[in-house]
C-alpha cells in the first residue's frame, strides 16, 4: 500500500468524523463551546442575512390581527372575515389573539420543548432518524441528508395523527413532554378547525369539507435555534413556504422570523399571547392563487437562543389537493395542478426551497401567465 493512499484514506476518515459531528446538531456543537461558525454552516454571500440587513433591521412587521373573540361574535364576524381575507391575500400571514388556548398550557409547551433540547445528547440521539415517516424525528438543519450547507437549527418533529397511537412513540423525557404536547396538539387542532371554517367562509365556498379537515394531517415541529457566534454568516432556516393548509406558529419573545413582503425581508414582531398563522401551499392551491403561501426564513442571533413550535395542519395525507371548483370560472381559470403528499416527499428529498411544480401551465391565458410569474417570484 503506497504512502499516498494511506494519507488519503486518513484524510477521508477525518472528514467523515467532522461531518458526523455536524449531524449531531447545532446544540451538540454549542455544548462543545465553539467560538466561530464552522464552514459547513457558512452560506454563499448572496444567501446571507446581511444582504438587505439594514432595511430588515429598520423594518419590523406588525401582522394583521385576527381577534377570535370578535370572529365568534355574530355582530363582528363579517368584518373579521374581511380582515382575514385581506391578510391572506396581501401577506399570507396574520396573528391570532384571544385564540382560547390557555396561556399556562402555551408556556408549559414552550418550556417542555426547550427542555427537550437541554437533555444530554445521549437522550436526544434516541430519536434521530433519517426516516421522514417516523412518528418522532429529531434532526438538524432542514434536510440533513441532502443539505450541502447546514442551517443553524435543530428540530423535534412529532406526528400528531392518530394521536393515541403515535403518543407512545413520542419522547418519554422530559417526563411531562407527552402530556403537555398532547394537550397542546389537541388545542391546536381545534383552533385550526375554527380558522379553516373562517377561511372557507371568507372564500365564499361551502364548509362541506370540514369533516375531512377533522381527519387531516397534523405535524408539530419544535424548532431550536441556539445562540450563534457569527449570525451574519448563516440562517436558522432558508427561505421556504409551508406545504400544508395552515401553519400555527408559537414563537417565544426572541426576534427571528422574517417574512417576504414586497420583495423585502421584514421581521415579524413577537406579540405576547398571540399565535402567528400562515397560509400554506395547499391553501394557495385550494384558493386557486387568491391566498398566498409566502416565503419566510429565520435569522439567528448571538445573544439568546430561540424556540418556536410550528403546527402544520392540512387535509388527510392521501387526499388530492385541487383548486376549489367554486373558485374556478371562465374568467378565473384553474391555475394549479392537483397535488398530493407524495409530491411533498419528493420535494423534501430535493432540497429546493420553492421549486414546487403544481402550477398548471397547460391552461393559461396571457393574463394568468403574468399572475403566475408574480407567484413564482
Ligand atoms: O421558527 C420560526 O419562526 C419559523 C419556523 C418555520 O418556518 C417552520 O418550522 O417551517
């Protein structure tokens, strides 16, 4: 065996060892006291957050507010539905207040999510798997199997359907995780159903699909963004849109979520006791493009770690998603192809953040092609 070969093998082994360290997650790196961001997390210049940073720092966005107490009041409902429609058309995002999920439960959920990531690595590693269908999955970045550059984020994904059968697979530590996450998941589902009913109302379509949503998919993602020694070189999450119908996001008091608004990245101001809600791709398709699934991303910072809990809700996984027939007419032709959950899995394994090809380019008029262009941008 030549000396060069031995040196080469040793180099490959060393590189593999370093790579496997990154797969253990950002918390693991931070527990080992790093002071610089490793190359693996350094984004190309054009993708770094400081591009447009001045504008972003100056611009925080107060999202349109949907007051659930008013939505429930017959005298105010119509006006709230109008605000809801405008928010979904113009921002793809809104925040809900008076949502009815007990504040103590919200705090306990945020606390148990945080404590999960504070567990020793040996405990977290039990849930690390690359199987995207596992009922519980702990991981790092977005898709650690294909990401060439890693994002400064660890996550715990909990499948929430059917709740009773997935529950025994959820982490048994911290001891209160199952109980709190189950209660929170149940309340999140009820809130989602209430919001979907309002969304269907605001679109002027019947509520006949509600039972399907009751049976729909539900995934809870606890995101952990540890403090980052050089936050300008990396991101917690890249620009992406969410796949489902609606995402309900609980964020702590640390700024980080940015939404694309008129071509600029603007930071969403965290509002105590509210939840951020955004339109997902399935709703964009269902509404035939009237409601927008908007790109968003996450910044990290050097001062305080951040936790968020995203609840992604949609139709059942085997259900085709199509534009509502009530929203298609000669003057408003269908803009999207049918899509299903398999398309989502393809997309997940492709690492592209907005290369989702459910636009139906076969039946387009010139006017619609122009609309699509703006949807794709
Ligand atoms: O952490 C956040 O604020 C956003 C998380 C997010 O975009 C996601 O989980 O898809």
